[in-house]
């Protein structure tokens, strides 16, 4: 299984590099929006299921690809939310957690 989440040229990896190299500042409204983003409950349940199977070493090849996709999207979301938290904390916003 591939745990080097963003070392490939997946869509999420490419977008992450685009976001990381963009030096423009996002607005506080956009930052709050990004911090509110999360996977829908059904997807979180699926990630939990795939994660449990991965720990047992029981993922099929298709499930490995699916799980990697979730990991890629999670990493991308993490980068965007980190940028949002940084902006809000620099502006003294106490909800930037």
C-alpha cells in the first residue's frame, strides 16, 4: 500500500503544489469556509472501514486505490486548512483552530 500520500502526480498532489506556491492571500471568509469543509459522514465511514482493512493487511487492489484517493484528498484538504488557520491566526482570530 502507498502511504507516501503526495509523492505521485495525483490530482490532489498537483493541486497541493499549486496551492502551496500561490502567494496570494485568501480572505477571512474563504478561510472560514475552508475550515468548515469535511468529508460527508458516508465517506468518513468508508475511510474508517478501509483503514481497518488496511491495518489487517486485507485491502484488495481496488480498495487500495480507493483508500489512496481518500488519503490524497485528505492531504490536500489539510494543506488548504493549514493555510486558512495561518491566515486567521495572523489576524488574531481566536476561531482559527
